[in-house]
């Protein structure tokens, strides 16, 4: 009986993420190869800030050519439902970062990633985006768990998930992939039942 109810409820959810989501002054929009110049510019301007944490944040990795090539990928990912990569835009459509949902932690779960242009940090943008992506993830059929991972040394990134109700459930040794990482990955988890039981948003940056 419970299984049937669950199936009916689940069938009301989408299979593919929305291409655009707006939330409290930030717009998340599906990235395409046409966004390569804006992504390359924002990431290049933020190299020193991103470099310690993002393996791709090198002069070559943020170049227009690499980004154009890379951004041809999300089109196929999106349509297959295997991953969703969004640009973060201000209302005037300036690109100020990127974030995404990745299907790399099992069939009923999605992992959130994010980065913000160095000139736009500490304004709650990553928290808003991760909150919006949490809602997008739980709006998808079959998704029961959302996770955010970051290296223990990445204090800024680790500050985002607890603001949204995620719980720290583990630390996993990993091979550092970027120069700032110390090799201990924090695993932050939010289950659907916890998300559904969350209190109404009390502040603009709450979940
Ligand atoms: C991590 C990152 C996305 C945070 O973006 P942001 O938009 O500045 O985050 P928010 O404004 O939502 O900040 C959330 C909280 O993080 C903490 N925080 C953010 N930047 C911080 C910093 N430089 N030092 C310490 N704490 C920081 C604060 O507690 C902040 O809340 P507060 O401003 O209310 O105190 C951004 O710093 C970034 O792009 N870092 C490089 C890329 C990266 O590490 N990505 C994640 C990989 S796992």
C-alpha cells in the first residue's frame, strides 16, 4: 500500500530538470556552448580564487577553447538526465558563476557542485543556488537523497550545506585533485524526508 502511494507520488515528479530556475535575485540557466565566452571570462578573472579547489581552474582549463569544447557536453547530458550544468546569472544576465547536479553517487541521489566569481562572493549566492538545486533535485523522479562534497580545507564551501539543513555524515580520504585540498572529503547529506519536514524559509538565504 505504501509502495503504491509512493509510486503515485513519484510519478508526479519530472524526469528532466527545468532549464531555468529563479530564486531570490539569482537565475540559474542551462549552459550551452554559446555561454563559453562568459564562463571563460568569469573563471579566468577568478583563477586565484578557484585554483585551490577546482581541478579545471587553470589558464588552459578556463580558456575559451576548452570551455567551448566542454560546454558542448551538457547538451547531451541534459537530455539523457545524467547531469545538469547551470550558469549563475544576476537579473541583468551577467554570469557570476556555475553550479550543477551530478549523477555520480548512485541511482537515487544527486550531488551538487558550485563556484562563484571572486567579485560576487559572500553575498549568499552559493547558498541560494544550492538551495534552488536541492529543490530541483527533489523535484526529479526517483531522487531521495542530495549530497554536497568538499575537501575539509575548503572552509567557504563547507559553510554552505549546513545553512540548508544538510548534515555532515562522513569524511572520506581522497587523493587531492586541486592544490588547496588536504585529502579529506566531507560528505554532507539531505534526505527527502528531512527536506520535506524543513521549517518554512525564515531568511532570504534559508532553504
Ligand atoms: C565556495 C563558494 C562557492 C562560496 O560562494 P559564496 O557565494 O561566497 O557563498 P555564500 O555567500 O553563500 O556564503 C555562505 C557561507 O560560506 C562562508 N564563506 C563564504 N566565503 C568564505 C570565505 N572566503 N571564508 C570563510 N567563510 C566563507 C560564510 O559562512 C558564508 O556565510 P556568511 O557570509 O553568512 O558568513 C565560493 O567561495 C567559491 O567559488 N569558491 C571556490 C570554488 C569552490 O570551492 N567550489 C566548491 C568546491 S567543493
